[in-house]
C-alpha cells in the first residue's frame, strides 16, 4: 500500500509491495489457508470459496453464511463475511465484504518528531454470480475495492471471470480463473501509479475412489513465468575460494513458484484435516539460514448439523504463522428446524 502511494515501480516481491490492493490475494478463510492459500477448484458448502472462483457457487453453497477472522501480524486484523443463495433454476449468487484494518500508527516528520497518529485500512465489496450448464459452471465476481492511508485514499473496480468443469462420474473438478482485472477509479495522488494484483490461475481437485483423501493442485501467476524476487542482498554468494559468484534462480525453482498444493483428509462425516504447501511463499518469505516451516499450512474443520467451525495455521516465516478462524451456518437447515 505504501509503495503505491509513493508511485514505486521498482521490482519487488510478488507477495506484496509492488501492487495495490494486495490484500485481495490473502486467503479469506481457514480451509483455503490450510490448503496452501490458493485454490480455485474445491467444490464445498463453504461459501467463501466463491471469493477464490465465482464458478464455485453451487447448490452446496445456497443459503450458507460465513464469518472469518484472522489476527494478522503487528496488530493487523483481517476479516470477511459472505453469503450465497440460489437465483432461478441454474443460477447462484454470492455477496461478501473483505476488510483489512492496519490499526493506528504514529505520524512523524522527517526528523522523527511525533506529530500525532493516523490509521490505515483496506476493504472490498464483492458480488458474484454463477450459472451451471450440465458439467460446466461459469461465474463472475464484481468488486469495489478501497484503500485509505491517513488523508490519502484510492478506489478501484475489479472483476474475476472463472469456470469450473465437474466430471459427471468421478469426483474430479477443473477450474480456470482470470482474477483481479479492472481499473483504478481514484489514485492516492495525481502522480501515483497503482498496478492491480492481476492473476491467471488453473487448478484441479481430485478424490480417488475408496480413499478418504482429496488432493488439489493450483497453478497461479500464469501470465508471467519469472516471479522470483531479485533480492539485491542475495545476488552473489561466496565460493570455497572466497570469490563472489552470481546467484541464479534455477528453471525448476521458477516453475515450482507457480504451484500451490493442498490435501484434505476426511475422518468421518463431521471432521476434516487439511494440509498445504505454497512454494512461492516459502521462497519469498523464508530466511536463507533458517527457512523453518515457511510455505506450509495445517488446519481442521468440524461440521455439526447446520454449523461449521474451521481453524488453520499458515506458516509464512521464522517469526511465526498466521491463524484463521471461520464460522459457517446453513440458514436452510436452521429454518427447517425452527431454531
């Protein structure tokens, strides 16, 4: 956000710093965070998945409501609320609000003298629609995003277009998504430049017959092959003779940075355990001398009648991970039981 205010155009990490509204790339709920943070093919009753791909709106998400919260780093709070319902015979719609509160910070002058305090926040209102035709579903999300930093503000209109193919016999889905395309409505300042967090993704989910496991694999940033961060501090290394040698990112590493992997283990009907790995997060966020668990994630989800509870822990660097908590409810079931 700060880089956008300054009009910064230098190369930076794809996980943040170079694009505006980067919060739109954060996982919005616990199951997504638990499975690597990127997933566009998981068909589930959890309504939040339509924020990853509008084509995931289906009969399973009808009349489902969800509330998610994540206490992010340094006192930052990330939350979202979502709801979905049916529209006609083959249509489904969803609505959501995402909110990221950076809290209150000290305002100083160039000498470091404290002038007061200021606040910062970002948010997005999302409206999605999907239409199903036999094994195919096509969906679109419309987003209005806002960002505020002290007296500066910016707004953008964005959209996602996605499709999902669900195999008529096997438990297999394939998803394709164009994400966060759009344009700026207002910049922080007249001379600021705010690139949007555009992305193209392709993913698949598959559950082998007679196995309690579901596997997902998602490719992201398909519009650009090299997404490796060129860290000036790591451009060279020292060989055994004490000579500086240019450090290069291998082809295999560049390719692997485009993939996120997740798995889900069903322990009976009410309980699921999830795990994931995101290679881009691991390579961009780890410390060279101590990578720890960066890029790995774990979580669990419990469904009891009309209510669901999910928790995830996404490990991003040595300093610790981020927790996600998601509550879900099915209003159709509640209404039927007169609770």
